[in-house]
């Protein structure tokens, strides 16, 4: 399926990301033995789910598409575009340093979204994707 829409609003993207973070936090709390690892896997593959949408993006009605042909984000592209957040959450288990690293990654990614005319962050540049309103 092909989509030709403009970039998604920053507010909607932030809301979708918060929903995804809440899902990860719930997994960590509800399934302490494997929740953290399930959250890491979810971060990587989430944008390849539901025709290019994570659960948060699906709820907010956003979609990640390939720049090459506007097709839905693949699992490979999802892994590539989410490596910065994966690294941040992976390091979260290190006291203080992990928390600071998450803040730095989030701030840099947000600044890139704001500064890029297509709203593409570093993960989008790596994967060749962009987020649109579905």
C-alpha cells in the first residue's frame, strides 16, 4: 500500500512514543524476569508491526514509511531506525549514566525532528524512512 502524506506533527510523535514507553514500562513491571528484554525487542521491531506502526503510532494514527517507495516500514527498517532508542534503553540499567544517556538521545532526536524539513530523526536517516499521519 502506498502513502503520500506530509510529515507527522511533533506532538503526535511524542505522544505515540510516550505510549510505547508506557507499554515497555508495563512489561518490565508485570513480567520482571523477561520484561526488560521484551521491551528491548519491542523497541527494535515496533515500527514494523501493524503496517508500519508501533502500538503507540497505531493509536495516534501515525505510520512509518520507506522514502524509496512510500511502502510500510519493514522489520529491517524498524530495527535500523530504532537503534538509537535501543542503545539508550540498553544502557538504562547502568545507574545514573543510563538515565543521562536516555535524556541525551531523546533531546538530540527531538532537535533533529524539529530541524529537519521532513521531520526525520537520525534513525530515519539510517533506515531511509519518515513518519506520516495515517
